[in-house]
């Protein structure tokens, strides 16, 4: 099977992974946004499955999630959109990010099967406990060829990072500091450097992307000094909040990060 | 030997309910608590401090009062466990006293909490004042409006009350916001959760701290009735902490019928209800697998109850298990029937109950209890905080 995630990390450096919420700003914006982002230089797409109670998300993604749900987004609708999306961007890795409850209501195996069918490459389910993943779901992920992406924080112990690294076949998602997505507090740069360097020195098997609170080119470039790239979400969503032309705004946003 | 209902498994499961479904950002916090709570609770110094505070500060043991006129009205023997007489006016402080001592032993310097009716927020603000720790309480904007006296009390006690404007602006949303605060403050902050909800070990921790209610009941019943075991224990369930405390030492006594009373709001199937045991299906809320109200796509739906403390779309995993296994029976009471129970207790016994508690009282007529049966109702709180609601609904009360 074509391992798009592996290919992306093997063939490129300083990868830009963009998060956006499915069905936002309009229900049918998912596909045009994805096309515009990829055409402008996005290396990985992380598509948010909106949830009513997104515990790990800050206000911007909370708002986009509520709006997407109000627009009528749900998993059956999203899977329909993803089918077209895969045809439109055949080589770009697509990850789904979301909370466990909607997935469990759909049925974990049915969800994995459908996700694989429509060309999803990997999943980020932040509230899926590692023990349960390892015992119950890892074999199912493998059966359907889906890669799990795990979050690492400055507080995650070395032993646990090694376990996460062993269980993942995609990349590790380094959360830049304490806080929910879009975190606005200025990071303690020294502590952050120490954290990124500590993890670089571990010689993990997976590549690493840094995310949370990265908003612009400066932040992206700084993250790339310490990892294989970065993830940007809230800043993109914020740009989409007041625009009439979401794809054009998204494209400009990516150009501003990658080519400015 | 049949397994005990009291203890969850090592991973925090009661039957198929419980666990810890948390993002990695919360893992170190929750793990620290999970690995330390039992050892700290069992520590003799901790117990000395806890017993001292429960006695001299909270005012325990709370009385078990035989309600003669209420008994006559329902043709059975009704006892009231007077948690309304605890300092701050509800059972909530049993938990906050224990958790603040735990937080100190974990070296935490800042306390956060969520609150619905404001009773848990007040109980948390109170122990923070006592220990000199800064306190932030998250409260839904809707609840800030309907429980104004408790907001004033929290502020007077030095706590910062942060209004939550997401979702239905009630307890669920306040809990989300408290969890987000904990994510942003992973080292110095302890989250004092207010009910037997949340990721393991919270349901077990809070149940253990509230278990003093049923421990006292057994001693008091022996004194007053000649036997430690009643026929019924009745308690209201929001998240389920006062019920967990009232049931705890009877969970493994099958002769005792455990009655959990939920809020039916305008009626169970009216679309405006918080009767989770009927309307809920298994899913994950606030880090726990339990019964919750959700739509077909797994989006959590908005509950409704006139009572801010019962306005929650889930129940603790212990209660989900007690319901699924048949160990506890669930009854749902409407706003209007709860309001009637407020006036009944006020006029028959001279006790004005909290609106949450009134739901438990309103279930008395549905128990089928006989004249020789002993029924204990857990009187979880007093009604001062609800006076404005009672005034607005005087036509329904009288
Ligand atoms: C007096 C009283 N009883 C009951 C409750 C419901 O909580 P729980 O189900 O955790 O006891 C509350 C919550 O605010 C309360 O204030």
C-alpha cells in the first residue's frame, strides 16, 4: 500500500501540516479548502471531525467546531467529502483529528474501515487511552493500514515517549507547551528549547512535528529548527473567520508561511 | 464471593463504565493523582487532619432526623440524613475538605473547580480560604444568573468566579473549561472536581470522601431503629456524589434498596430533561465512559432541569453500573413535582430543602414503602440558594 505519510517525510523537509475543521466555514468548504491548501504548498492535511465538547481545544477551534456542527457536518457527510478529496489530492497525507465519542458511536471498526476506504492515512484521537489503543485497537488500525499519531507534551516522561514512539508509524505530535490549541501565552523559550532538544536527543524512530500556538512564519521557521516541521490550526481558522473566499484566504495563509 | 460494587478495577472501571479517556496533556496530572490518592487517603496524618476538619469545621456527624409528619404523610418511617446542616449548606464540602488536604500533600499551589448550583464552588472557595490557596471557579453564565447568592458567597470568600459562555452555559460547559484550565496549568494546579464524574481516579476518590454519609447512617440507624440496615436509601443524582456517599456502605447489602432520583425537567420525553439513565446511551464525557445524553452522531446534547445541580448530561460511572446491573433503581422527577416537595418538607418539617434535594423527596410517594419500612432520604442541601427560584414559582409551590 502507498504509504503517503512515509513518502512525505522521506521526500521533503520542513513539512507544513495544516489543521482545519471539516464543514467550516461552510458545510461544503472541506474539499475546496483542501485543494487550495495543497496547491499553495501544504504538505499534510489534518481534518478536524467536529465535536460538541472539544476538551483539548481553545476558543478558536471550539467556535469552528460548533459552527461546523450547526452547518450539518457529521461523519457520514465527511466520509462522502473525503472520497472526492482523495481523488483531488492523490499524494497528500490526510489525517483525521477528533474526539473518541463520535467515533465510538459510529463504531470503531466501521470507522476505521470507512476511513481507509476513502483514503485517510492516519488518525489523531487525543482522548483515546494508550492502554486501550494498544490492547484493543492497534491490531484494527493495522488491519486497515491506518497510522496512529500520538501527542507528546513537555511533561510526558521519557519511558512513555518511547512507548508512544514504538506504537506509532507516522510521526509524533509535539505539543509546544502547556495549554489547549491556539494557546496564546508566550512560551518560556528556554524551557521549550530544552524540551525539543531532549526529544531530538532520544533518537526516536518516528519523525516529529511541533504544534499548538504556532501562528506565523516566524513560529513555523523556529519549529523547523527543532523538528521535521510544524502543525498550524487555530491561526488558519482565525483567518477563515472573516473571509468571503475561504480557499483564496487559505492559499494566501499558506504562502505567507512557506514562501514569504 | 461476589465482587464489591464499591471498588473500581485498577483502571477505574465499574463493570463496563469508567476509565480515563484523557488527552496526553492531562495524563501526568491524572497519573500523579491515580498513583498517590490511595496512599495519601490511608495515611494516618491525613486521616487525623481530615477527621478533625470534618468534626470541628464541617460539623459532622450530621444528624439523622426521624421526620414524623412526613412519615405519617407517606405511611412509612422516613429519616432525613441532614447534609444540609454541613458548613456551607450541602454535602459538597465533605469532598472539598478531603481534596484540599490531598492537594496540599501533592504540593499544589492553586485550586480550580467547576460548579453548577454553586454549592461545590462555595465549598471549594471555603476550603481554599481556610488553607490560603488561590481559587478559580468556572460556572456557566446561565447558572451564574440562577444561583446569584452562591456567586456572591464565592466572591466574598476570595475566589475568582469565571463565567463560561460556551454551549448551554451550564455545568457541562463549566467542567470543560475547568479541564482546559488544568491542561494549561499542568504542574502547580489541583482540580477539585465536584462529583463522582471525570477520569479515574476521580469517581472513586469523591465516592470515598462522600462515603462518610452512609458510614454515619449505619451507626445512627442502629441507635434509632435497632438495625444498621434501612429498607430504602433515596438520593438525587446530578453527577451522583451525594448518592454515592449515601449508598456507599450499603452497596454490598442487597437487602437495602438504593433509589437514585434524576431530574425529568419538563418530563422525561419532553425534550427538556436531564434523566440520563433513561435518555442516555454509553459514551464518553469528561474523560469517563458512562451513560450520557447524545445524538446519533455522538454529539453531547443539552440537558435541562430547573435545578442547576442536576442539569448535567451524564452520570458518574458507578451509577451507570448500578443501573445496568440492577443494583440501584432510577426514578425521574419533574420540575413541578420537585417544587411541590419543597413546600411539603418546609411545611411538614420546618426544613427548606435545596431544589436538587427536593427531587429525592418527591420520590417518596413512588417507593411503595410500607409502614414498617425504614426509608432514609439523603437531604443533600438546604434551600437558601434557591429562594429566588422558589419565589418565582410560588404558584406551583403552594
Ligand atoms: C444540594 C445539592 N444536592 C445535589 C447536587 C447534585 O450533585 P451530586 O449528584 O454530585 O450529589 C448538588 C449539586 O450542586 C447540590 O447542590
